[in-house]
C-alpha cells in the first residue's frame, strides 16, 4: 500500500496567504455569483466550490460547509480535511510566524495509521453548556429544530445529542481531518440533517450574521456524530486525535469577552466575529 493521499481544504472567500505544503488545497467558498470590479467571475486563483457537484449558492447560510460538501462529492483522497484561512491545525509550535506552525504533511503522515480522525482540542465554556451558550449568543430554536430532525431521521442519535447539549466543551470550528470512508459517512449524515433543517425552518427574518446558523449548528453536531460512533465502538476513542490550533490574526479578547457577557446577561446576540 502506498503513501496515503491527504487533502486538507483551506476554505476562504477572499485572497489570503496559504500554507506552502502539498497537502493543502485552497478553496474559494461561496464562489457562485461572485464577480470582480469588472463584472467578471471572481478569480482568486484557487479551485472554486461552484464546480462539479456543489452547493456553493448556499454559502451565506452554510459557510465553510459548502467547501466540505464540494470535497465530499468531488475530491479523491484517502484522508480529507477542512480548515479555515485564519485557523489551522498545529502539531507543535516552531516559530513566531503562525504560518510556520501549521501542521505539515511530513508531520501528519507518520501518525495517520494510528489515528482515523483529527479534531481541534476541546473548547471549554466552563459557565455555559453548549446548548446555553448557543441559546445566549444565537437562537435556541436552531438546536431545538435540529433535535426534531434527528428524532425524525436518525433517532438512535438522540442520546448523543442530549448528552452533547449538556456538555461544557466541544470540538468546534468545523475543523477536522478524517479517513475517507468516515468522512463519507459523516457528510451523508450531516447534510441529510442540514437540508431537512432548512426545510423545517423555512424563511427566517435573521441578520446576515445570524443567518449563518447551518454552519454553527454543524460545529456542535460533529460532536454528536463522534459521540455516537464512539459509543457503538465504530470509532475507538483512541483513534481520535486532538490537535492544537493556530490562529493567524490577533484575537480581540476584550471584545470577545464583552460580547459573551452581553449575550449571557443582557440578551444581546452576536452580530460579528472577533
């Protein structure tokens, strides 16, 4: 058996510095309908998510998941992954330049046989459950409707869903690297739920930022899917590897903390990233 082929999508909607390693595939997400100043199709010089079998037009609500869908339907690789233009996986810190700390193929390949799934280290909320944090910062109805969809389409996942909603930590950001057969299984489950959720919710009167809830719901239900696979021993827990992440820009911690407290205590929903 030869060396496994690894392709990690770097989802971006704009020009940005990209990792210099062959395992990364920059992908223009939300490319459908985007034009430049001359009215021509916007060309960032990367593969676009509106090629082949795609849902690029759904990007305003599905965010980077239009990239994951594109990979699922069009990409041939033994492992597929998804990261963001500003947030990447990191095995070890080597430099003050964040781009020098992004995991490389040389670092990843030696551990591929040992692990089947790679996820970001758990994000801990301490004073919030995943459900209450979402309810304060976004709209609980999204998660409630998701539970209804799961009850209708795959009720065996309900114990995992309820368990995850009570947790105060989770794998976030829609970042992962998975063995191809597992990625196929996950994507089929995920998009079946999200498309059904879209039908159930219908048109909503939400701001552009809050309207991106399909991408946010998926962050949480990745944990549901993994919990179910572990609970039935389909994926042994020791085959899941948590990796550090590196963020390529300065994080506005004061603004982030202030927005969290306003959401929790004053009912002010998030209306922007930090």
